[in-house]
C-alpha cells in the first residue's frame, strides 16, 4: 500500500510540475488582468454568445472577463478602436463603415486599429408579429408601429435602410430585443424586426408564449435588397426554427466576427483564437449559432486585417492569409 501511495505521489507531483512548466512556457507578457467583451441588448444572440465567451476565456486562460451590454456592432467597433473594450462582436457591414470612417457613431474616424480574430456566425434579418395582425412580409409593415432593434446595432442600422429602399414607411422604435418582445406581446407595437443568429431567444420565447408569425422578404423584396446591399448574402431560416413556423423564411444575412485592437498581445490573440476554434462543441453549448464558428469560415472577411496572433493560428492550420488581410 505504501508503495502504491508513493507511486501516486510521484505521478501527482509530475503532473503538477508539467502543468507549471506549461504555464511558464506560455508567453503572458502584456496580458491584461481583466477583459471586457462588447455584446448588445439583452435577448439577442450577442448577449448570450459574448457572456458565454467571457466565461470560457476566464475558465481556460485565467483572465477575468465579462460581457457588457452595448448598442451592438456600431458601438462595439468604436469601443475597440478607442481601447475601451478588449473584444468586440461585430457584423461586417457596420465594421466596414467604421473601417472607412463612415460610422454613424464616430463619423470621419477611420477605425483602422481594429483587427479580426475569428468568424462567429451569420446574422439573418427577419421579423415577427402576432398572427392576428396578418403581417406576412415587409410590405405589410406599411404605416405600422415597428421596433427595429436598438440604435447602433445591426438591426437598428440596416432595417431603416432596407425599409427606405423598399419604400415602406413605418413608425419606428429603437429598443432592445427583450423590451421589443414584451411590447409586441402587450400590443404596444405591431411588429418586431431584428438581426441576430438564429434562433433568437426573444423570438423563441414569443413563439412559445403566444400565437405569432415570423416573416422574411417576399421574392421581389428579396431580389431588391440583395442588389442594393452588397454586404448581405442570401439566407433561409428553415421551417421549424421557431414553434409554429411551418414554412421557410427567405431573407438576407451578414457575417459576424470577433474583433480586437491591434495592440492586443500577439500571444493572447493567438490563445483566444485557438481556444474558440478548437472547442466548437463548447461554443455550441453557449449558443447554437456557434455551429458556424469554424476555422474554414475565415474567408467570409474580405477587408479587415486579422490580428497577427490569429494569423499565426490559421497558418498552423495550413491556411494562408492573403497579404492584404494580415494585420
């Protein structure tokens, strides 16, 4: 028995020594003690994804991290550019506008210090209304009271543009997902249009609690939006995504990426990218939209340079990042 105890003691000591050696081998120079991740409003996917990512980073890398409610991608890009947040979640439409100095939040300030880390998922645009309203497509929103998501978010930025392009006039309100869902249920608004990874928690809750209908674009509307907005791509929300949804919803989507400031230590950017892309099962536990948080989706970024730490990881996977996308 004593010999067994001795052997186990040796094994345990060896394991501790190896762990300590690994920790010392990991370059942590310049790492912050805490990190903030810019998300969006409560009830949206960014809120869930960002807070789950913060917990995962804290557990695995030992950096105390937290998600912070924001107005969404437009604000997140600026918060990263100004070094007020260490990580931001963005859709690539608002990020491109920020990159070129056309951000609604900081017009004239090119956000050229922002760097991409990893692809997240696609954000489709779609809407929900009470079934008794007979709203079945975007055209039916004419003259209605419609929440378009929080100001500064992807939905709040692009839905008004979509509606203007389609010559649909609404009485808009800019509210977070949770508040908009409550207002729709109480009859204070006629419809709620949003943009987030599916399933959207607020939509799922509404579908479970009351009789609602989700909707996308009619074929004519769909063609018009795809032609007018190069940053979006075709997307279909499959029937059954929400309770009572008995047919596919045709819509459009934008890709999301996690971004950081160019000054983030290379070793930290590398470890975060590796952590996320090598643990997809854990990311999907955070939110099902993370099924698309995969290494091969890196090429859905066509303009924003990747952080050197991310480049290092992708190249270890045999991916050659083009020169114009190396930060």
